[in-house]
C-alpha cells in the first residue's frame, strides 16, 4: 500500500525543499505532490560517473550531492519522468554497469544511466518507478492536483519552520557585508504571521519576532 497525496504531504515537500542548498528552477510543488522513494545511485552522464542521492517524486526525479562535513544536500539537477522512457540494461551491457537502467529523453535527445550496488536495490527502484507512473495515472483520472492555495499554504508553513528560519538568518548574515545594508533590508521588508511579505507599518509583529530582529541587529552591530 502506498500513500496518497494530501495537504500534509505538500507541507512535507515544501519543508524538504527548504533544507536543500542551491535549489534552482521551479518549486517542487509545481509538479509534484508526494515522495515515493529515495536512495543513493551512481549516474553516468556525458561520460561522467558520480554518486548522488536521488529522490523520486511524482513527475520528477531530483538528485543532490551530499556535502561533506555538514551532511546537507546540495541540489544538482532533476529528470522529467513524463518525458522519459526507461530502458533496462543487462549487466555489463555497458562498461562497468551492473544493476542499471537508462533514462532516455527523446524530447531533449538526452540520456542518463543509473545503477545500484545490488540487484535487490535495482528491483526496488524498478518497482517504485512503476508505482510513480501508476500514481500519476490515478491523479489524472481522479482529477487530483496541488492547487495554488495548497502550494501557498505549504510554503507559508515551511517559512515558519524553525530550521528554515535559522537557515534564512544564516543566509542573510552571509549575504550582507555591512550592518547598515542589513538594517535597511530588515526595516524594509518583514514576514507577517500569514506568511505575506510586507512593511512594518502594515503588520503587527509578535514579541518573539520583534526580539529576534533586535537580537540579530545587535549581533551585526558588534561584528561589523
């Protein structure tokens, strides 16, 4: 039995995306609504062999690099499964490849080879890729889609996640080289309780957020 898409799943996806460094392109929820499988695979593309962490969602396969030391994930790319066909590869049919398959995109005329360490892992991935297509068909037949309201609610929820807040503050600390530019940015735009960006004059900040902002500015004052 596999999970079906619900709003809580959308929230989890939005929160997961917020933890991935250097995300590029469309937000995950623009196309996907559920995580189906994940694991480490070796990929061969344009003659390069690399081990990456892969995340199988409906409609797309996202892959990331695990950063040494921190263990964080760094976005490296994605595969549009709707445009791909999967070709099973017998062991050693391509040099050095066992337990693998090729994902071909005839639209872009590109391909990528993926392979696992063990046959059981390959069988699991094949089953999950089949399940992904079944999930997409079921969503299409039932008329299910992630609405704009669901996407907005999910990303607002992720913005209020403690881990995400810490990450945003860290990025701000790295981005701004002077306390004056930081103070200008913080005074010009703040996040309201509803997750909407606005100016301080148009929102009522909670004591907690107010104290957080003052503490952050004091830190910048003494470090610049």
